[in-house]
């Protein structure tokens, strides 16, 4: 396995941009697609902080885009140019975690706000929505527990871009990771769908779908190439 120093010595500036034109193009495509699925909101619809469900739905997607664009930029510049460490010194990973986690937490919060304010039902039997929603939220909570207990937060926020010892850690095969190596992208994001189903909210369901598809855009456009550098033979 190459060291981070080796990677930085060999990589070129074009490697920083690998997959990012596709990333930006898919942002536009997914935002337009999600927006086309939104329905008109009544002027009598409830509001929170003076904002209707329409604004919270768009804000949820916008914050997800902000999160993942920031992650893509930080990951690539740290991996190839050690930029975050050069700017923040030995507190680099702590500072990055303090940026990463709030943007991650706000994602389900804004989906929940969208769902609570929404007056447009999904249109499926509510009992079915409740049952599936509870299962999805349960799977997501199990995933979050497994990430915290076994995978650890430093690894989850991309610590292998920062520390050799994190990159050298073995694969996790406990908790939800016994069943899938991509627990953070697959099962854990089902929690967003679960929130939408429990709220019986069409707009929250659209936002949940957007966020789940978009996290896989991050995987294929940013993380998978990074993993080829860190763990492969690039």
C-alpha cells in the first residue's frame, strides 16, 4: 500500500479533478429532476421560521450539495497536496471533523422538517409507510451505531486522507459491516427514506431519494478514485 507521501509525490494537478466534471454535471441533473417532482405548495401550508416546505426541501438538497462539494474539495486537496494539514497543522483532523459532522447531522434534520411541514401525502397506505419507515430508521440507527462503535468517527470523516495509521487499519467486519462494506452509503441512508415514510411526506421522500442517489455520486466520482490511490496501485 503506498504512503500518503508517495501519493503526493507522484500525483498531478489533473488527478485532483478526476471525476469532478461528472460530479458537477450530475448535481445539475439531480437537482432539476428532484425539482420537477415537487408539487405546488398551498399558501395555507404550515411554516417553520417563516419558511414553507418548498424552501426546506430545496434547503435540504442545497446543504447536501454544499456538504459533498466541500468534502470532495477537502479530500482531493488533502490527499494530493496535504492542504488541510498545511493550513490547520496538527489539529487538521479535529477541525475537519468539526466541519463535517454538523453538515452531516443537518441532512436528516432538514428532511424531518420537510416531512413535518408537508401536506402532500405519498399516496401509499399509511400503515405500510409506518411499517417500512420503522424498519428503515432501525437499520439506519444500527448503521450509525456500527460506524461509531467499530468503524470509528475519524475513519468515517475521511481520516485515511490525513493519517497513515488510519489508512493502514484493517477492514471492519463487525456490526452492519458484516453484511456490507458500504454501510454508510447504503443501509444508513435508508434512515432518510424512513423519516419521509413516517411523516407520509411526498416532498421529504423526493429529498431523501435525492440525497441517497447523490451520496453514491460522491462514492463513484470522488471516493472510489481516492481509494484506488490510497489502497490500490495508482
